C-alpha cells in the first residue's frame, strides 16, 4: 500500500471507527466526524467552540443579501531538491482551498454548491445561494471565495451547512490559517477561525445556518471528515457523490 493510500485508509478508519457513535445531527444515521474544541480565545467572535450558536433576527423588511466568505494564506516551503538545500531556496505553494455548502429548501429539495463539479448555485432562483468563483491560490486580498445568499428568499431556505476543503497544494491546515466570516448587514461580523485542526482529514464542516422562525440560527460545527460523502451522511442530506476533478484553468 502506498503512503497516500495508507494515509487515506487511516483517515477513513479514524472517521468510522466509532460507527455506533452517530453524529447526532437531526435524524441522520451517519457517523460523527472528528470534532475538536479549540481553547484559542480568538476562534470566533461569538461562537467559541463546536455546538455554540447565536440567533440573528430579521428586520421588519427581512434580511438583506448576506455573505459567507473564506480567506486563507498561501504557504512557503523550503525546496528539498539538491540546489534548494544548498541555497535554501524557498518557493511559494499555491493552495486550492474551496468553500462550499449543502442546502435544504423548505420544500425538501436538497443539493450542494461548490467549485468542484462547477456547481455555482443561483442567486435569483432556487437555491438562492451563489458561489463567487474559484480562487485557486489565496493571493487575492480579502475573502478568497464566498457564498452570497439572497436575503429576500431566506424564507425559502431551511438549512445550509458550510464547509471548506483542501483540493490540492496544502500540507497542513495549521499552515493555511483559514478564516470564515458571516457578514449579515446590520449585524456584527461572525468569525470562525480553525485554530484546532486534524491534518489527516481534508474537509471541515465549519458552520450551519438554520431558518428558525424566519431568523438565522448560526452554529459552529468545526467537524472534520475524509470526504464529502461522510460529511453528508453525518448531517443527513442524502446526496449522491461521484469522484472527479476540476477543469484546468
């Protein structure tokens, strides 16, 4: 077995070793992911650890459109080649960290939005959530990728699970310093910083937004999985997943 296969097998085993330990997310029957409570005081502005939540009430005219963004740092590594060792050559590694979401509408329709598979959503039509694009390096200032939610149509949305995943280029989560911000007009920005990590698992369910009596209930999840299918089972969305890759730029 190759090193990559061995690592993948270990990740799967880690995520499923307590299969009788169900996730506890609604009525789903999937196994729980890898959960780590962070003791970092700046983990996020209001949500200090997995399970913590905050409620945002709509104004008299409902919600304006709001943004869920992710930003991360590119990393520099020392070249391990012969000349790199002699001259301490350092090269910048482009990291492709993506944001995505699973969603469920009030009518029961479920789906996913992410750059992988070119599922960019739709702002004006269901699911009323769109992905900004696919930032593949993390060099741009501000939020590198973001989801835009049509606030006027929030009443049609039941729940949204926001996740980030490493597509390629990263060595460790801890080197990326990923940061999620939920920016609702008229409210303080809500930050989630992954200061607790599991470097063996490439996908993290970061936060869940639920429609509760027309408002937004935001819950910190910070739960790691080896892949989309395992995360889906844990949260009970029931989507079909297939392997593939992005189109080249």
